[in-house]
C-alpha cells in the first residue's frame, strides 16, 4: 500500500489564500523515529498521555500532540516541527497538480499556514489510531 497523500488548499483569507500544498506521509521507519523522539520529549517534559487518546479522533490526537509538543523546550520541539514540514511540497499552480516542488521559506507567507500544515501532517500520520481495528481481550 502506498503512503498517504493529501492535497491541502488554503481557504483562509490572507496571503496564502488559494495556495495548494501536497502532504505526503513519512515512510514507516522515519515516522516511527519521529514519533519515538516526540513521545520521549513530551514524557521528559512531564506531559501525561491520556488513556483515551485513541478515541479522540484524528483532530483530537493532532490537538493533543501539538499541545504536548508545546510543553517541551523549543530547542527540542523545533526540529520535530520542522521535520513535519519536510512532508510538505508546494503546488505552484493548483490548476496543474502534476507539478510540485519542495517547500521553500517563501511558499507559506502566513504563520497560521505553517501551523496548519504541521497540524495536517501530524493528523495524516496519526489516523491509524482511529482507523485500526480495536484490540479485544478474551
């Protein structure tokens, strides 16, 4: 099965209105490495992972994840958040979706767009919590 890909068009008013970005899931090994580093960072910062996290849905998991990342020192969080942006490509012309390129600093002109991209990339990676079959005990 191929990695998940999501095209995100910015609808919010502002300098990024109408821009399109392509988000691609990390390969499993890279995603595992990222998640492990993030988990250890939030646990070292004293954040308690809620027991019912899996039932929170993708948006809830992404929100808790970003909230947890907000509790770790910026020197630890910044590389993790920047790595999320490595999953983002820019589509210079939404009318020609076959053409994309690596994200550069000037592609997203609003800080809110960068936060949205990070949140959506995180959601792309955590949806296995809500789509995987629930384990059952005998």
